[in-house]
């Protein structure tokens, strides 16, 4: 699947180690672990105030695997249920926010 979250503009650079202001595209080939992480990573583009595009390639199986890993890690580490729920909602929001297209 191809997920595009549309055009974005960033007003404030993030401290991610990339010092190029003219990055136009950020490409992911798998689902990031959280919506917040995705926002941070895509914040590398458009630091010069011009439009930039983020493209995410994933399969729905990636989301299923991520949910399983969130549950397993929470169980092993004793993560409170409300924190697990918040993490699940973040992942689900990322998946819901995607415009899905089949890529052959």
C-alpha cells in the first residue's frame, strides 16, 4: 500500500541530525512505531518553509504486527493499560489517516 499524508509545511526545524533545509521528500518503507515518531521524522522535510511531501509504503500486515508488538511489550514490561491504549490509538490514527492505494 502507498500512504500519502499530503503536502506539509514545517515552521520550526526539529533536531534530528539532518541539517539540510531543502529536503522535499521523506520516504518510509514501513510503518513507524507511532504517529508522533512519524511527525518527528517527516519534520526533516520543508525546513526552508517550502512544501514537502511524505510518502509511506506499508502493508496492512505491518499494522497487525505493530499492534501485536505493542501488546506483547506492554505485557512484558507491565505497561499500564491506559498507556497501552494511548499507544494503540496513536497507531490506529496513523493507519486511518492514510490514503491507501494499491501499488503493484
